[in-house]
């Protein structure tokens, strides 16, 4: 008679099982922060310890004992290693990062405008590239084995192999120098001002980065779209007699975009490194160009901060990609 | 309830090829070379290899000597077939002489990256547990740096030494190799013949070397090809930025940079010739690698999935590290 009442199952679940998405975000964020701390230690040790004496390395043969001592003081080299790291590490959050060793300006004041310019470049290129990749990928999938599919496959194979600067030089020859002069070859934006003041300067850098990332997104989108078009639910939609455009845009496309998001995220990651060469070529005043100049001048405070920023972008973009991909595929939200 | 349920059968992975024959890698390369893509890729690679190897011996002038009028950017003529560069040096001689160092460096760093990454990936998957955690977290940390930025970091400290560039670029290639080989090893180390060898008390290092490694030859070849392409891309990029061989010696990457001023009204070939050679080289290695990947996936016995799988896999493994 007595019916054993089973306890409500939700109670027995751990919090992390009830909210798998939050648990994942928190876990990944913690791992990401730990990775960044390790990255910061590596960057710090690499730039402070390996060369022997950084002050001596910067000044080179022209150094006098007095100048070396002065620079050591500026870099904090006269303090203990752990102490130095701590001062630098806390500086990452407070903005007190010391001064550039090449021009004496504050590190943050120098990097901030560059950071904004680079962010504009990355997001404009990333968004245009993603949309273009999705559209071209869907087109290739709809006419599978058609002429567009074949041409885009060969083009993708070629373009994915090319270094960014080869594409940039080709664009410069075509649009800015030898063949035609419709666009500026190098940006004349002085460091410290913003890119959107002169949108024409953005065209070639953005075009270069778009050409680099589109093939990857296009290939992935094509593969995912073919899979979606051959799936049962698309077959069902067709059999119901839905219009062709409705089947493609409402049934197939959203399901094909989900796996593509991961690749789009990877492409944003690529952009963090890809901007270095592209900014340098087009004289675009972003952090990539700043990094190249800093490496040339051995401006260690700038190098340290730039590398940490790029690594942070990398780590958090990775987490963001995973979360968005998870949100886009509901069935994967549960079992992890 | 659960106690009464039948114990779930361990899922037997469909054993495709029990042991990989010894010369399979040759068979794969041969099959790849017979496909259209393979033929094109191999042809381009051989052409560039010939240019870089024979080139230094057939330069019409010294590649570092100032020739002609001393004025920059003379147009191509019968005397100077590709014209002269920014310092009035013969472009053809510099192009012929400017590839082999980069190619040797790229090959060395690829070998370094594949060996380090392969050893890390196989050990992580085979040893499991603590080692898996340590190795794969290290991989995550290295992957947090964009490749070129990681190389720039060390170049800024030690200076643009060639051995340093080889090691650093190779090191940044290792994580991708490690990830691919780790997942391949996870599958193989569960097979019966590996278990049988383990039960005989063979040491882990020997199991990995003589039982697991021979079965990873095809993924290793594909990875090596991809890594070679990206090594060339990163090396050429570093050279372009001025972090390569010191200035007077010719190198394709830096030639493009130093002669950019000649694009307007000057000698376009000083930029175009090295650009085309670098482009051909990377396109050649990438195309041949693609042919190998397609053949390798076909051999695994899933030809119908080959296309989709390959594209997804190539997209996933090659991205992110290109930076």
C-alpha cells in the first residue's frame, strides 16, 4: 500500500549539472585566467631573465655604467625578481605599466589608441569575412559540384596557403600603385589618432584580412550546409511541399551556421596575430605595428604589455566561441 | 534495478587495418602523387626546390654586389633580366640566391615541431592521467600566443638569430601536432594488439615507439605537410618584418619589404618575383598536403565521408595556429 515517494530528482543533481552552461563558463573562465597568469609569468621571465641584463641589451655598445644604472632603475631591475613581477602584474590592472624605454611616454597612454584602432580593424574584417564566408559557403553547397563549387575549392586551397603579406602586396599592386591608384597604399593616420576618421585607409587592410579568413569559413560552411541539406528534416520539409527558399533559409541555413561558428571564432583568434604583419605593411597605427616597432627598438615594457593583451584576447575569444557554439546547438548543452 | 541491467558490452572499435604495413607511407605518397592535386602540388614544390638549390650556383652576378648605374630600380633589360633593386643590385641573382636558407630553416623547424609535438601528443594519450594533464595544459599555454607574436617575443630578447627562429617557430608548431596525434593515439592504444603487448610487460616507451607510432604515419605525414606550409609562412613573415638573415644577404621575404618603394614607377619585378616564389612555394606544399590528406582518409575506408571530414578537419586543425 505504502507508495515509496521518490525524492524529486532535481534536488539530487549537483548545481553544475542543473546549470551546465554556467558551470562550463565558470570553469573555462577560471582555467583561462590561470592560463593568462602563466602566460604573464612566461612573458615576464622571458623578457627579464633570459637576456642577462635587459638594460645593457637595450643600450648596447654605447652604454656607460651610469646610463645602465639609470635604465635599470627605470625598469625596476634593481629590485628582486618576485618583487619586480608583482609590481608589473598589478600594473596590468591599474594601468601603471611604467614608461616606454624608447620614447619615455607612458605604456598605457601609448597603447590605448592603438588598441582601439586594432579592435576596429579586427571586428570590421571579422564581421565582413564571416558574412561573406557564410554566403559563399551556402552558395557552393547549394550547387554542389557545380562550377562555383569547384572554383571556390581551388581558390580556397590556394589562398589558405598564402602568407598575409603576399595578399597585401597583391592588393597594393592592383589597387594602390602599379595597376591603379584608387586606394592609398599606406595609411597616413598618425599614431594616436583613430582609424574611422579616414575610412578609406581601412579598405585595403580590411580587404587583406577578409581574403585570408573567408576560405576557412567558406569551406566549413559548405561542409555543414551539405550535411544539413541531406538531413532528414530538410527532406521532410521538402516533402511537405515547402518552397525551396523556405527550406534553404529557414530549415537548412540555421543548422549549418551552428558548426560554422566554431571556425568563425578560430578566425577571430587568427586575426589577433594576423594584424601584426598587415598593420605593419599598411602603416596602420594599431598594436601590431606598435609591437613590430617595439621589437625593433627592444622596447620591453611595450612588448610585454602587447603580448599579454593579445594572449588575453586569444584566451577569452576561445571561451566565447565555445559558449556561443554551445548555445547554438541545444542538444550539446546537456551532456558535458 | 541497475544491478539487474545487463552489463554494457565494451564497444569494440571496428578494426579496419590490424597492422599498418611497413611501407604504407610510401604507398600513400605514391597514391597522392597520382591524383591531379598531388601532381600539381608536387610539380610546383619541385620547381621551387630546383630554383633554391641550383639557383645560388647560376646567379649572373653576385647577389650582394651593387651593379649597373648605382641608381635604384633599373627596369628589366638584356643585362639585368629582372632589373635592379633599391640598392641597384641584380634582382635575378638575389631571387636565385634568396630562397634556400629559408627553405632549410623551415624544414628544420618542421622536423623539430613534429618530433616535439608528436612525442608530447603520443605520450599524453598513452600515459594518460597526470602526464596527459600536464602536457595538454602546456599545449594550451603555448596556444594562447599567436605564432608570430610568440616568435617576435623571443626575437626581441635574443635577437634575430637563425637557430633561435628555427627553434621558436618549430616550438609554436608543436601544439597542433600534439593535439592531432593525441586523439589518434587514444583510438589506437585501445586496440587488442596493443593490450596484448602491454600484458607481456613491454615498457611504455617501447610500446609507443614500435606499436603505436607505426600506425600514426598517415596523420603524421599530413601534419608534417601542414606544419611545413605554416613554418614557411611564419619564416617569410618574420623575414618580411626584418627579423631574418642580416640585411645584405638576399631573402625573399625581406626583398619584398625593402623594394616596396619601387612599386610606383620603379622596377615592379623586385617585389613581384620574390612574392610569386613565396606564393608558389606555400601553394605547392599546401596542395600536395591536401592530396595526401584526401588519400589518407580514403585509405581509412570512409571514402564517402572523406570530403566533408577532410574539410572540417583541415579547417579545425590548421586554423588558429596560422597566426
